[in-house]
C-alpha cells in the first residue's frame, strides 16, 4: 500500500510505493533530499522521523547509533514507510531537474593508471548525453542485479565519454575489470546520483580533500571550476599510501603550474629510505596544520570512510568549520546481507 511522505520544513510531499525507500521515492518524484551511498553506510541521508512509522532497513551501526534511533532519527536511503510519515531532513535544490537515466554504454578505452587502478572510458549511444553535476556518480548494473557505484571523473562539459576510476579491491566486479574485461564490452548503468557537487553560489575559498580513488569526483569538480572560470582559491590535498597511488599526480601538478591551484600530496606509508620529500601522515591532519581556522572555508572530502569521518569530526570540532560547509562522499562498502 502506498504511503505519503511530507518533508519539513519545505512541506514537499510525495508517495512511496510498496518496498520503496524514502530516498528512491523522493528521487522518482523530483524531490532531492541529501544522500550519499544509498546503502546505509555513510549517514548523509540521516533525518528525523516526526510522525509515523518506518521499517529502518539494513544499515551500519556507526551511521545510525542506537541512541540516535531512539531519538527519532532514521536513514532515509534504507527506511521504508509503514504508515504515512512526516520527516525533517535537508533538501538539495540544484539536482532536482536532472533526469535519472538507465542507459547502455560501451567500454571505449581502459588504462592502467596504477597497478591497482583502472581508468575506464565509457561511450554512450549515439545522440545520447548524460546530464550531471561534477562530483555525482552512476551505478553500473552487473549480473544478478548487483550494483556498483562509481563517481564520474570527467566534468560535465567534457561528456563525450564517462570516465571512471576503478580500484581493484579483489571483489568479483573489480576482478572482472582487471582480468577479463575487454574494450567494446557493453555495460548498463543508471544515474546520475548523489549530492556531492560544487556549491557555486558561495564565494568562500575551497579545500578539496581526497584519498585514493576519491580523487575521481574531486578531479571532475576542479576541471568544472576551471572551465567556468570560478575564481575562488582552491587547495587540493590528495592522500595515498605510497607514491604510485597518486596515479594522476602529473595532472594535479599541471593544475598547480598553469592555473594557480595549490596541490599538497600526502603519503601515509612513505618508505624511510625513499626519495619522497613531501608531506607524510594522515591527509586531513595536513589540512589542519595548514588551516587551523576553517571558519571561512568550504570543504569537499571524498574517499575512504575513515578519512571522511575523521575530517568531518576534526574540522568541525577543532577548526571551526561550519557543519553546513562540509560536503562529502564516502566510498563505503555495501552492507552485508547477514546484517
């Protein structure tokens, strides 16, 4: 039986069908509430259930601790209404007019950017283009209806191909990409999704923080900002374990050399006997060392959950970063079926 959702404070309303989550129904009806991973792991979609009842679904405990659940909070990417409900959550206006499409795409080119990072270029059908905001992601649909989410690393103006950065974590899909996938293979995807994009109405200087392949959407944001002539000062911090993990270091250095973007690579496991003379340690700590006061900045962070969570906690509690000026996309694993 369908149920009605009312969103506060906007009073936007939409209908949720049987088996549908609040986020999925909102997207279907053009109401974009803040969300990220859509698998109950990142907490971006967290809001308050003011009236009614929901099935809370599967989620990771750190994203919705028991104390918050008892206080009326829910993860709307997982919550399914059992009655008509009234919720309080953050809405995003800039993506509401972008249609979500389901399309085929051909693998046009595959490049080993690092031993465990593949850069894939996907070609859409003739006369098709995907409208999206720099920083958003798509879901590749694999066999048995499995989905794998990948941020687009190309800016919207450079849309002849969709560029994805795939790390080999050893799972079935990444093993297929690295061992068996061939150019011209046909994939299907759905998107764009996500509310991780550059807030262009602000004039504040920007801190961009990436770890690993979290560089992909950050790359898209930077290339978009450069294309439109956004004059806000930008500083990029890219954290990795070792030098080879900075798989597009030359590109970042080119941005610094030609466009004035400040680039700070940080290695966490630089060998003592190596030739690395740059920064070492945790990448978000490097930001704190350089910017002890973030009260006048916006921060965009993407990558490993532990980095994103630490950055959010430390920047807002110790560096005076306003909560509403921290934007993130956490590359979270899917919730295991047994959870």
